[in-house]
C-alpha cells in the first residue's frame, strides 16, 4: 500500500502583541494550529503540539527571529 502523505499545514503568522505576551508567559505557539503551549523555551523549535499533534511549536522569541510576526 503506498505511503500517503499528509498535506503540509499552513504556517501561521502572529501579531507582535501576541508574541510579546507569549514571551511574558513563557509560551510557545504552534504554526500549524495557533495553540499557545506553556512551558516552552524561548528558542524552542519543532516541539510537539499538545492540541493538534504536529511538531510545529516554536518559542515566541524564535518566531520573532523567524519573521513570523505581523
């Protein structure tokens, strides 16, 4: 049976205000679903999302560096 690939998730952008609030809260954000996940390091990359299961959680500071702020 052929291996079926899941479509790539649409990677989100976040407002700078949301990212700054996440830095104060020590949260990361999921690029796949937007879930805010507590207890993430500022430079987190590719953590598993507790909400959608994708490995798309990044620390808020990392998202700013990556240019994901609008």
